[in-house]
C-alpha cells in the first residue's frame, strides 16, 4: 500500500511539473488584440474584401488611408510597447467547398501570405508567414481560423520593441480574425458568383513554442516519472528479497 501511495504521489508531482512547464511557456508571449485601421473623413478604414466566384472565391485585405491593414489596440501579458503599432496582411486566400450544419456554414481556406507588425520608424518590423486554415459564418458573425490553430510560421524580428521581441522568441503562433455583416450574409452569399462584399474586422495574435518543444517537455516529464517508477520497483524488489531471505530457514 505504501508503494502504491508513493507511486501516485510521484505521478502527481510529475504531472504538475509538466503542466507548469507548458503553462509557463504558453504565457511567455503577449497576446495582441488588433482591429481594422481607422479611416479618415474622406476615405474608409481597412477592410477584408470577399470576391465571390463559387469554389474559387477569394478574399484579401485593403489598407486604410495610412497604408496599414490593422492597428494593435490592446494586449495581455506584455509591456504595452506594441499598442498603437500598425500592421499588414498580404496575400490572396481561396475559400473551398462549403459545409452547412444548421445555420452554421464552414469551409477550408487555402493560400499563404505574410503578416507584419511595426515599421522601421517604430523599432523594426516583425514578419510571419500566414495561412487562415478555415472560415465560418453564422448569422451576422464570421471567423477565420476559428479553432485558433498554429497558422503563423517563421516568426522573425530584429528590432527594439520589447513586445515584438517577446513574440519572436518563438517561431510559430496563431492569428485569429472575426468580422460582421449586418444584415447577415451567409458563406453561400459571400461566395456567390459576382458577389463583392467588404467589412471591418478584429482579431488576436500570439506565439507559442514549436510543437517539438512541447513534445520534448512531455517526453522529459514521462521519462522522469519512468525513472522514479524503476527506482521504486528496484527498491521494492530489494526489500522483498531481504524478507524472503530472513524468512527462509537456515
């Protein structure tokens, strides 16, 4: 019973260490909240633009008068140095075949582009390769990369902004984006031949350790637990042998 209790304790401690490591790394990067860059009295702000063509429907991003696609409006876990920085989203993305589940419509998104934050005048430019993974629309609301999967790669930055430096400590990350059409437009309507629709948007950006890093951490944790188990078993076997020898008549 004592061996079993010790074993459970070892497993719990090892599991807590793994969770602590993962949580610590997950919180290392600030999360940036972004929104369409504002317009002026004579020109609209930045937008996401859908050009309907059935399964060849594409979308891309148009800049605001200042030339930017989005502005960092707030952040969590950083110093605040990234707030008010502007960024760009390049590339043209294609919406695939639509799947309908009740009022929800979803589709895969293909195509790659680049996301960038900052300018030379604000301490340098962070860049990352970007793909949007999927799109969904329900009622007036729509999202890109709704699951928040890792869709940023090759994150790079050599400038002086502390929050962008923190983001670039990891080479992969996640960008999500949400938008609204009111009156509501379904994906079927957005992708209809000849349809052209634009709207503003908001989203989040953060980075995380690459998956191999997580795998190594988990393996290290389980190897540690395994070593503890092996040590406990060897001690148990030694104790058992001693008891057997003491119980055996001379």
